[in-house]
């Protein structure tokens, strides 16, 4: 087994971020020797923690450190302490700036319903069971980055503007990635838009259709976001890969958390490079990994947060950035085992603490 050293910039962030990233870090440090790898962590600040320390949600130093790393692992940003801030002063803008600076246009959010958690979803077991889909969210365009984005007060009163721009290039590259990922799954892409109303969605649908013509072996369907959001919880097994713009992707993947039993279960990878070349393997690429959930300030510091979204995120890191697919498989199997043995945090109907569930996964990943 070769000895490989991987440098990870760790940005725990705010709220439950430090608690869940600590469990995932402990897991990586524990499995490293078994897979001939060494994970070296360099810690930095982002979000509210960075505002408190440096007066800004993200410094250039953290961007430079990210560029010097093999991967970035992030917890969560935001919280009520910074709710009075606006625009680029807000904690969330640090995360947006980081994604943009690193060119991470593709956010992969897999949603898997573990058998042991079918009863944790409010949906009927026959609806949630076996659902396994991948949301591919465009991450560096759309409303999140369009300008102007501002507030002003004039004779008509208070006014706020956001702008929703997309170019054909931005749409083409994310939809193309979705097709390549679908080729490794069940060969179906559902492109979600609002083409009956929005000009950007009409362009989206046009470009997605053109991309689809290059993949005759993959089925493409178009769906309006309103119908898609209903279908997602009524017939989730109809979906394989969903591809959509930034805001729709954020909302739909949070909705999909209901299928998995809790938003706390969902991991994510943000990438700019090539997708895997064959199932379970990649030409290693740089990426940012983070649980889909936010900072959950209401439960922060109490040991109640679910660490599995963070743990499954480092499993994606092993797979996509480090080429350690076997180790990633072992972690996913350990999560499945721990859940099957009944270990659950409060959000998925149990009483285990963050640290207890993290330890159960660690023990099984090393077995
Ligand atoms: N771990 C994800 C997180 O902290 N999300 C907070 C947030 O504001 N995210 C913005 C977005 O993903 O759209």
C-alpha cells in the first residue's frame, strides 16, 4: 500500500459546524493508516467565526490556503448573531465567495434512503424506501451571483433587486456533467426549470436539450420546478439525476432531506473538474465538501447534531479528490451498519449524541 499524504483545509464555521466536522475528521484520521494515507489538516475560519475574528466572512488567506490544499472540508456558516448584517458582510457570503474563487460550479448532493431510516421519514415507507437520487446543482451562477443585487429606498418606498443571469456556457457544462454522472447510474436525467415563466429557464431547457442529443443512451426529461417538487416526495423513485440551477437546486435538495429522514443525513461535493471516469473511481480532482445542512444554531453546542452528513461528505472527498474509493465504500457501509444497529441522533428519532454516533461509525469503519 503506497503512502500518500493529503492536505485538507478544514473550515468548521459556525453553529454545529465544529461538532460535526470534528467527528468526520476523527474518522479520517482513524482510517488513514489502514488505507496507506495520511490526512494533514490545516484549520481556518469562515462565516460568522471569521467575522468575529477578522471582521470579514472570508479572508484572502483562506482562499490561498484552499488553493494550496488537495481538498476543503467545511462545516456550516451563519447564525442569529450575524442576522443584522447585509449582503457581502453576511456569513453566507464567505461561502459563496469561496465557491466562486475556487470555480466550483457543480454541487453534487446525493440523496440515499438507508433502509434503517425509512421509518424516520414522515413519508409512507413504500414511498421513501429505495429512493436513490443525485441532485446536480449549478453553484456559481444565477440569483446568488447576479448583479445588481441591492436594496434602496426611493419615492416608491423600499425596493430590493436580485438578478438571475445564465449563459449557455454555464448551463452546458453543468448539464453535461449531469449526463456523464447519469451514465454511471440509471441513465436518466431530469432537468428542472421554470421555462413557462423565466427567460433563463427557456435558455436552460434549450441548452439541456442540445446536450441531451450528445447522450442518446441517457433519457432526458424536462420538468417544471413546481411539478418537480411535488414529484420528489410523491414518487421519488422516478428520479435518477436531477440537474438544475442554483436556487432551485438548493431548495429541492433540502426537500429531498425529508426522504432521507433528516437534512442532517445529506452530504455534498462541490467540484469544477471532470466527473468520475468509471463508477467509484476518479481522476482525483480538487473539491470542497460540506454537509448540506446549515449551522442549526438552536442545537449548537449540545451534542445533538447529526454527524452523518459531514461523515458522508468526507467519504465523497475520499472518492472524488483522493481516489480512495474502497475507503469511501467502507465508510458508507459503516454508516449503514451503525444505523442498522439502531444508533441515531435526535433528528432521526434516536438519543445518541453527535460523538456517540461518530464513534460507532469509526469503530465499524475500522472493523
Ligand atoms: N453546510 C452548508 C451551509 O452552511 N449552508 C449555509 C448557506 O447559507 N448556504 C448557502 C447555499 O448553499 O446556498
